[in-house]
């Protein structure tokens, strides 16, 4: 590596790119490549193709690493042909089967220029890093050694995102915040850095024992620490998935921990982690039995539903078969129907255009389904309880199994076309009281006809009795929007407020109760509660001398 770089651990390539190289002992290969887009596989011409190298290649196969370079070193000490051919055969069965190769000698310098060019070409072929929040898996942790420094130094590979000095990062499922005191990359102090980069972060307020290898520093609020995953398993070339179940070990990022694996169907499995990790759709990892790699996996879902029966397990496995492992906000919304924007972002998915209620997004097809269910609930209540036909909003939320009460508003708004509206905190049918018994509807219509002629002369008690309108039937008429109740026994038409405002706006401002009563052609029994209702609706402003005026916005 020093022949290539001049000094460990980076190289400046012919194009001017600076390439960081992470040299790992065999046992630490997972932590180096689990988040890598490309690898350099180095074998020595004067050494046998070892079982240890075969295990390292298994890691690359299982993690589905697709970009890389094969380098045969020490070509001055032995014929590179045999180990080159053996390495080619080992790589041929996986995604790295067609990578380019360089044969070099550190002592003579042979092949080094070609290697630089191949590395340059490899770097140019890699996809640009996505603009994503930070997740820095820690693979080295140490105590800050300088006398002027306190805290911990943590090192890892920043694959994407940006970190700057003074920024706040989060650690663990408890979301503990830590401050970035300093950054170092390629042995240089920097104030800010974007991935991909090998990076050391100084955390002045943290202690090394609080930052275990395998933990991750993340952008606050943009990740979910999850312990149940649905994944697609990826067997090693030439092997089957038989036996990939039960208590195994999971490797993801630099983390290694026990995991319980249950195959749902084919290559689809559910993983239950022993400790939550910050993961998202598309993340890759390993499953081990002891030190043997059994399979790689790709995360398909970080917020999967609970499963009970065997039929649910099979159905879930079938559904997951078609997933790509590439996060897509529109697809996730369609599958879930209702989802928080924060959860979509945590999955790594973008936010699609869709109806919203606060942080919740609603799939249009799910919205149509909920509208139909709501309309049927309201109609059923009208049939079953004609004198108390409305469905309270809280009850509607429960009956529709909505995860948050705020979701009822867009559902109710969309259900207007189906004859549903909200009246006094209840969902009712806007069908002119057709859900009421015929005698009641006829009596209400007679009363409304009278109010159309004299809109502010509320019927007296004897008139209501003569029409056989009981308090119960009058309350039903109010709930269905056919009447407006001002006070006990005082009822007007539903448009009384609008008609009263039109009359009162024509009065000299401010005006007295007596002036309003005269203009409206009514009694104090009606005028006083009507004006109090206008006060409550902030249409009128009551002055200290008890006069009122219409507020400017209602003139």
C-alpha cells in the first residue's frame, strides 16, 4: 500500500482524485466493506490462496459488493499466474466476477502506474453519493490523547452526508445528543466534510466506554432505531438457504449482535435483533452461524406489521417477493395507506405528493376506501338511531381504526361528495333530514316554511307542541342541520346567522340590543341569544357599554 500511496492511508490519482484506502486485518473485513461501494482485493503472488482469503471473498459475495479491483502483489517473488487464476475463479461466481486486475511489485515498482489508472477508472465509475442524513458506523474508538483535548475519538467511514464542527449528532435508540468538537480526515484537521470519506470525529463531551464499536452516530430525527426487519436473503454462490433460521449473528455496518431469523417464504425472512440499530431500506448485512457466513441480506422493510397466523406469514412473504430493496416513497405509501412523513424519510424514501393531515400522508386509494366506510357508518347510524343519527368524531376515529385523530378531517372533507358533513362535533348525512321519520320531517318542513317568511320569529312552545315536535326530535333536526338552536326552546332556520349579519351591517355602528331587536323584527327572547352567538363566532364585538358593532372583517 505504501508503494501506491507514498504514505498510508490515501493516494492521489492521475485525475487529481484523492482515494482513501482502509487496510483491514482479515477478521475486521466486515466493518470495512459493509458500507463500501467498492473494494480492492489484494493477494500475494508468493502465497497460497488461503481459506482466510476465501472467507473474505464470502463476505464480499454476501454483501453484494459490485465494484472492485483485483491486485496481485509481490510479482517479483513468484509467478503471479496461479494465484491470479485461482482468485479469478473464486470471484467468478459473484458480482465481482468481471472486475479488472493489476499485477504489481512494490520493490520494483512494476504495475504501479497501471494500478493508479485502474483505481482512477474505478472511482469514476462509482455512482455519486446520495444526499442523505449522516450515519457514521464506528469501527474504532479511543480516548482523546492530547492534553488540551478531552472526550473520545471515534473513527469510521462516512459514506454519504456531511458533518461539520459544532454540529449535533445522535447516538443510540435513546437519542443521546453529542457535539462534534473536531474532524480529521487524511491526517488533516477540517471544519466540515462530506462523504464518502474516512473520518475521525472528536466528541469532547463523550467517554469511550459510552461509544462501543458497532454503534452509529446519526443526524438527529432522521433515523429509526429498529429491532424487527423484513429482508431478502442472499446465499453465497453455490449454496442454498437451508438452515438459515433460528439464533444467528447479524453483521450490519460495524455492528455484530445476536439475531433471531425466521424464513417467511423462499428467500424472504424476518429478523429480530437483540439491540435496535439505525437501518433503512436497501441496507446490506450478513448472517453468521458461529464464524461461518450463511447468507447476506438486503433490508426490505424497517417497520413491518406484526404477523400471527401461518397464513399471514405466507402472505407477507409473497408480498415482499416483488420488492426491490430500493426505497420509494410512492410505493411505501401505496402499500401502507397511511404513513408518517418522518417514517418515510427514515426508510430512506422521498415524500410523494399526496393528501396530508399534519405529519401523516394518505394514499388516494386508501382515502377513497375510508370515505366509503365513513359514509356507510353514518348511514347505518341514521337507520339504527333516527333521533340520534350522528357519529361522534372520536367514535368515527375508532371505528375507522385511524392511527391519529387528525386523519379524520381529510376523510370527512373528501366524504362530502357522499353526503357526509360535520355538525356540532358529529358526522351526519347532509340529506335534508331524510333519515328522520316521515312525520318529523313533515313537521320540520312546516316550521322551516314559517321561518322562511319571518326568519327571526322563533316558534313558541305551543307551536312546537302543536307540530308534535318533541325535544328529542328537535335535537335530531339540529344535528342534521335543519334547525339552529339558540337557547332552550329557541329555534331558527340554519341560515339565521348569515341573514342576521346582513341586517345588522346596515345599522349605524355601534348598536344596542333594542336596535337589533327592532331591525330583526323579533323579541328579546331571540335577539339576546342570537347576539351572544354572534359574539362567540367573533362576528360582533361587545363594547363596555353593552353596545355592539360588526367586526371590520364581516362588514
